[in-house]
C-alpha cells in the first residue's frame, strides 16, 4: 500500500514514525504548536490537524524531491569508503506537500547488498509507485509495480476504505479504517475481497495531544476464526511532543510478551534529532542485547537532516561488544 514508502523511509530515519521535533520550547512556541496541531470545530470540540506527507515525514520547508541512499562503509586503504548500497528511496512531492511519485531499491534479487557499480548501471530490484489526488488533496488512486489501490473517504476527509487490486484477482483485498471523534485512526482491518475473510488488523491508541502511544497487530490463527495478537509497539514522549522511546514487542495470543527491540532518541536545541540508539534483543530477553545501532545526524539550513552516520555492534553472551560495521545515510533534498 501507499504507506509502504512512508514506513520504509521512516525506518531508515531511525525507525521512527514521528517527526523529529525536540528541545525545551518556550511558552509562546508551545502555544504556536498547539494552534498548528488543532483546528477548532466548535467551542466544545477540537479536531486534530490532518498532516500532509511532508509533515508525516518530519520534513521542513517546501520539499520538491528527496533522494535517500543508505551506504555500507568498508575500510579501503585505511579509510572508510562507500562501497555498497543497502537501499535507496526517491520521493517526489507536489506543492501541497503530498507524494506524487516514489521509487525504491533495496537488496538485489539474491538478497545481496548492491555494489556502487551495479547501482550506477541500474542493475537492481526496483519498485515504482505513482499517486493521484482530487481537488481536496485526498489520495484517490495509487499505482504500484504489482498492484493498485483506490481510496474512499467520509465527509470529514477520513480515509475509511482502501481497495487493493492485483492481476490475480484472488489476491484482492479491502482495508476498512475507523476513526475517533478527533479524526485519529483507531483501527485498520484487512479483509480478503472475495469473501470478506479477516486477514490482518491493527489498533491504535493516543495520548491527549494526539501522539500515538500504542499500536497492536492482529492475525488469523492457522486459517481459523481466532484472532491472535502477534506484535505491538509502545511510544513515549517528552512534554513538548518529542518521541524519546519506541519499544517493539512480540506476543502470541495470551502468551508472554517478548521485547524485540528498543529505539531511543535525543535532540538538540533546534528540536532536531541529534542521536539515536536502536537495540535488538536475543529471543526477547531484555537482559541480552544482541545488536546495537548508534547514529548521529547533520542538518541543512532548513532543519532537515542530510547525513546520518551509523555504527553497528554485536553483543556476545559473554558481554563483550564487538563492532561489526559502519554505515552512512545521505539525503539529497531539492526545494521549490
């Protein structure tokens, strides 16, 4: 679906689904933020502001094109050099801040990292997408390499239904989405279009500022009618709305919950994320960190990060931490 590109991109952006906006805000800045995030519907009720794609990605200014390349660094003649590409994304935005075209490459068909030479020669696995909007900036159609989607809305401009079509019609599906009275998405269920059988679902919870604090995923158990909670995420924020922690859990039904990973974030005085740490755990044991990714960021004059330096470590059972590699993510941003 269209969210694939947003989710993939934000994964590289430190696996964060929220914009990087931190630091101690002044009282006036807090008031301005509140005005930007809410629209007054009447004297008693407030509705949360609907973000465009630039806002969802935490991009500042009128971005026209964003190219992101994730490099693997290796030692060459005593210096770290870009030798392989792990993935690359291109996003094109209209002047209203919505994505009109996107393409992505990741690993090649043999699941190997892509060499610089192969990248330059266009020998890689590529996925394309294009998006069409109506006069109200509602997405009405998305075309991908292997399928397309159309979108239906209610009178509040909430996307309530997504219909996905494949060449093989038996793969077609329908996603039904529900919202609360603040226009915040609270559930999204995916059904087989042929017979309405439930396939997968998600539920969402928010704090009183409209920030997501919990996301749950449900699946069918072995083609039965029993729905099982398979994974969920929790989120923590500072008072000004900056996300500082994201935890991923795995769970089967009523079984024990296992921690898969934790992402932690810190910010500079300009409310830009300056440092992140992602930890993955062995067999869900929070006392045995098996993989750690540290990252630092550089920004352009608009406040968008353009470089993310990464270091990868592996923790052995003995407690010894071993460095396993380096990476760099570059973002080339073109503005209107």
